[in-house]
């Protein structure tokens, strides 16, 4: 009847218990009570690092009640209504106790449970009192069971009333030690590692992976707390995360995440797309827009993000810096429709994003003063390791930077200010495969920061990045190098600089040929970024990329890779030379077929852009081919009615070209027919 919640989405320290239905049979209710009691009693005390005394006393009392329920099941099939009512209340209380036990024994929430230990101890007291209240009104004289068992129940009632469920002394002492360490961080004092070790030892956090699991839990909790605007909890969670991050890199040298009992926490490959930065992501949160709205400056943001911005008293447009003349938010229905289609095409659940949106811009400032100072100390420690450490220590430092900079703008800023980038760039030339991969991944994360881009290039980072792209020890490293070039190409001057380097374009082309789907996408998008500098167009064309991209469009099953390839083709087609190269590669038929069959809305838009450019540069022969294919009109009209505003505009432009050609063609044919009839006459 009651399902264990471990696999559910229940938040920690919440107790969504439900009453049994009124029509439940006594036998079913009794069986469920027995099952709940067993689940509670099966919790081993060794899994509790805090609340051990409270858990022990609760298990003892529930264990006595289990004897009572099991005997009652064996001797009685019928229970009076008053007994069923009491048992229903007990069932509700047992559910909550089980939830509390699951939270107290979680292997990744030990530090949070320590900080909440006073609240948790109070919950134990509240639930045991609720148990006593339900048993208090239980009519034992109407239950057919032995006197000995009834006496046991009465004993539980008596003990439940007088039991002292409070904060354990050892828990309290350790919590105060932790609070003292956090206060030291807040004051800018680097705490003694011995004190940190005592806290972690008490919590049985003994390995790098134990520490990392705690950090991941804290990060998830911060996301959820932010969505609920619980600022006090966010402050505490951020302080704990800073403490645990500092502890992870200073106390644990061995990366043990390959242990068979641990989940592989290795970072997921960095995957880029031409579509995400420009079309679907909010400029504030950098996340997929759920409810896009346009402000008075014409910029579009996700409603939740811009409302937070305005609520904070900001009167300037976040993207342009212009003063907002109005606070009105106009729904961008066309873009919303396009995003919805994109989600459908790619199997993305909008409900997931509605439930939880990770707004990375909140990390521009630290969640608490303690977190800020802990990160500064961590950055200085990592710099020392990168400069003076052994090869193994440098590798671990690069990996820690990779993790710390992954999704936190303040962390990136601290690392950059500490001077991390120069020694990190030097690590790109390492002969160790793991070190090279961690170094290029860390450089990539820091390249997302505006200052980071400049420092990478100014410290001679381009040459080693291109070296990794061309001859990195593994595809993962080469793929990360391509992604780094994409972020660097967002700076106008660097597009020219990268395009002039001999190995840049050829390295990206080789990755498109040899890489995984992820690597191909990164290389294609990097080329797209370089094409924003028009003079790179010729270099890209001469590299022979057009046939390769057309092969991807014709054979790939990955819609996003196809769309990105079409984006590059469309960009190349904007020049006369590019259109000529594309037409010589016999791309026209493929583009028409792709336009008619593509399921991705962005892919259709890029097809239209490419075809329009080919018409403009390819002359009447191209237009005649398109005009002669009657299937294309239906696809274009579909884009006009269902696509984004930009896509509709391009489709209408192409339709005008085709209509004009057909009208002229009809006029010419009519004139010829008329001339023939005059001659015959």
C-alpha cells in the first residue's frame, strides 16, 4: 500500500504522508502497518552518522509495536471502527517516521543533516508524541490479543510520553565546530585543516567521492531552494558548499570515483550547438526559455528571469544596457512555438524545465560571505598546486578547476583573478593524457568568462589549444578544444586571429571527419563562429568542408548535427563564391529534399536561408529548378504560418522570388505563343 520514497522526487525533510482511504479493509491496513514497521526497524543504526540516539529509541518503540501488530494479524480478522481509526493515524505517523529515517541515513546529505540537526531532533520528538497520542486513544479492551502484548503497548505509550528526543551532545558539539569554521571563512580566516578533519571524520566523509557526493547534493538543494526563494537556507547551503569544495581539494588527494561502489562523476562531454546561444536560451539564465517575453528594447528573455531582474530594482536592459522605458513584458508567441517544436523534435520535456530552471546568473555573486572567502582560499590553493605541485597534483588541480568552474560564474571569476590561466595553459602541452584532458576542459570553462577569453589568448593559449585540436591524446580532448575555439570566436578580433592560423580550420575539419557526434557538433559550431568574420569564408571554402557537411546532412540521424551543418552551409551561401561551391557540389536537390523532410524547425529555416542565397547568386537556372519543384511551395507556406518570425520572413522572401519567376515565365511563353500564331496567320 505504501511505496518506498527513495526513488521519488521528494525533497529532503519533507513528509508527504497520506491517510489510508476510508474504505480500506482492516486486514490490508494491518499488513501495511507491519510493512512500515519492518522498513523502519530494518534501518541499521550504523547508517546514521547523526541522530543515532533518537533513531535507536524510535526503532525500539516501533519494534515493540511490530510485535503487537503481528500477533493481532494472527489472532483477529475483524477490527472495530474505533481501532481502525487509530491505526489509520498510526499509519500516517509511521510514514513520516520512515521519511525521516531515509533522510537521516542518506549517504550524500550528512553535512546538511548535521546543520539541520536541531530541526531533525524536534521532528523526532513531534512524531513520537503523535504516536503516543494515537495509542492513547486506542481501545485496547476491544482488541483480542494477549495481556502481555497489551502491556507492551501501554509501555510504549508511557515511554513515548516521557522520552527525551533532543539534540545529541556529540551532534551539537560537531555542529558548533562546523559553525565556527564557517564563521572563520566569513571573516577571511583560513581554518585549520585539523578542525575540518574532525568534522568530516565525525560525519564519516573519508574519501574524495564522499565529499563530492555531498557537494552535488548541496548544489541540487540550492537550485530548489532558489526556486522557492528560501534565502536563509540558500545562505547556509552556499556556505556548506564552499566549505565542502575547499575540503575536497585540500584533504583528499586520491580521485577514487572509479571505485566500483561509486558513480562515475566524470564531467559530461561539452556539446555545443548553433541553435542554443542565439535562438532558444535566455540571455540572463542561459537556459532554455519556457515563457519568452520581449521588453521595450526589443530583447527577449525568459519571463521568470527578467521578472527577477526587474524585481531587484534594475531599470536597464540586461543585454543592451539601455534604460527600459516600460516594465511591460510582451509574450513572444512565435518563439515560444518554435521552442516547443524544438523540444518535441529533440525529446526534451518542458515540464522538467518548468519544475526547475537552473539560473546560472545567480552565481555571479556568491551565495554567502563564507562561500566567497572559501572560494578565494580554494583558488589560491589551486594556483600553488599548478605552479609548484607534482605532476599528479597538477592533474588533480586541473580537474578541480574543471569542476568548480563548470556552472558557477563567481567561481570562474575567483579562479581567473587568482592567476590560474597562465599555468593552466602550460598544462595543455602535458604528455599525460588525463592531465591534458583536464587542462583543456578547465580552459574551456574559464573561456566562457569574458576576462577568461582575453587572458587565454594573451597568455599564448591559442597555439597549444590548436595543438590539442590537431593531435590531442584522445577525442574528448580534441572535442573540448573545438568547443574552446567556439567560445574564443565570440570575440570579434579573435575570429580573425584564429582564422589566420594554419591549423585551425584543418583541425576542425579533421574532427568533423573522425570525431564522435558530440565532437562533430563542436567542430561544426566552431566553424560557424569563425564565419562571423567574413574573410574566413574563403579559408573555410578552400578547406573542402562543403562536401563533408552535405554528407552529414544526407546521412546523419542526429537532427541537431544536421541543423548545425545546415547553419554553416547557409552562412557560406551568403557569398557568391560560397554559393558557387555549394552548387558545384550538387547540393540543390539535397537542400530541397531536406527542406521537405526535416522535422527540426531550425533546420528548415537554415534550408530556406541557403536556398534564398543560392537563388540570389546562382541565377535563373537555380530559380528555375526550385520553381519547377511544386513540393517546395507547401513547405515554405508551412514555415510562414508555423515557424518563427525570422523563418517566416525568409520563407516569404523565397516565395516572392519563385512567384516572380513563374509570372515572368508565363509572360514569356504567352508572347512566344502569340508570335507563332501571327506567323501562321
